C-alpha cells in the first residue's frame, strides 16, 4: 500500500511547519522506551514514519544505528536538514525497505494510527529480530478546560473540526487490534509529562498542523488562522508565553522468539 493520501496531503507539503510547530519527544520517554525493550548503545533501530526526525534526533546518541524510514519526500528533505547525521530511506510501514530480522527495535512516533493494519504489523514483525521489540509513541494534549481553550475549540467547532481530546487515535482498543495474533508480547504502557513553549501565533500555527485541519483549502485555513489569532490574543492570559502541555504516551512490546508470521 502506498502512503495514505490524507497523510501525504496533510504532512507532505508543509514539513517545515510540522518541524517548527509540533512538539518533540522528552528524553525520559525515549530512555524508558529503550529500557523497556532492552536496547542500548549496540542496538540497531528503525524510526518508522520518521517525519522530520523529531524522534530520530533523540535516538541517534543513544543507540548504535538509527534508520529513519519515511515515505514523504518533503518530510525526508526536512529530516535531512534538521538531523544531518540521520540515515534515511524512502519506504512505508507496509513495505519497509529492510531485510528480515535486521533490527533490534522499531519505533513509530505519532504515526501508527496512519497504518494500524495487520499488514503493517506483519511487516514490522518481519524486520524486528526475535527478542527485540516495538515502541509506539503519541503526544497527548493535556487540556485544562481554561476559557481560552474553550474559545479556541468553539472556533474549531464552527467549522466542524474536533478538539484533540475527541480524536481518540491513541486508544489501545483501536490500534491494538492490528497486533492481535502477531508475534509480540503484551504491550507495557508509560506516560511522561512535558511542555512546548510558544506564543499565540505559534499556538495557532501548531493547531493548524493538526492533520484534520491541514486538509482544509487555503482560503479556509487563512480564515481559521485569523479567527484563532483574534480569539486567542483576546482570551489567552499571557499571549507572549503560551505553554502547551502534553503527556508522551508510550506502548512497548517485545518480539516473541517463536516463528515469524
Ligand atoms: C505525524 S507525522 C510523525 C512524524 C515523526 N515520527 C514525529 O515523531 O514527529 C506522521 C508521519 O507518518 C508518515 N506516514 C503516513 N502514512 C505512512 C505509511 N503508510 N507508512 C509510513 N509512514 C507513513 C507521514 O508521511 C508522516 O511523516
């Protein structure tokens, strides 16, 4: 299967915005994922759906080899600029361009929901060595119900867009089905709080990177940008110092040592 066309449209043409306005991954979350899978300085890992390399750059100093696999050429260009040390391949979750049992770990950060299929899981199981493992990560917004959030979400609601808490893409029940019967042990779950600091224009650009908004046409996005700027400049208590709070949620599972799928 080729890259999901919604993902290509959502991320492919605006990799720079993604790089500037999306959060990274806290070191503690990455360290816990490596610890969970027993990975370290000698390990070879894949960062699948690496995007602009937000996780790749955290992995590089901690393991022996990181191969970033990413189908969007724009994302790969941004990754090469942001993480010049990265080794990058064109590929998808359904066709990972690596031999059987060739890596100790496979990471998919903010991405598995794009390819949560048995086909992709079988491909992941093919490339991960028995005894190695897989780690799936998502950054979940921590919404406090502040008045400025309610106003921003009301503005999104006017165009029929869901607030982040309503997206539910991280839920184990939903993506876990793709792993049913696959040669992995049960998933362990962790979460690590962290923050992204920006200002109101940065917060608005962050919101506009959400995939369900990036598919809007330019005129609609410009209108939404103007409305969000006006609402948030008025409602946010400190427009020059905006904190976006997250929990990085991690799910890790070891590849069983039995026969491959
Ligand atoms: C939200 S970005 C995540 C980027 C990065 N992992 C991070 O932590 O910021 C999702 C990425 O998934 C990629 N993608 C979408 N469909 C894919 C597929 N079928 N196989 C591999 N990557 C895919 C997109 O091109 C995009 O770069």
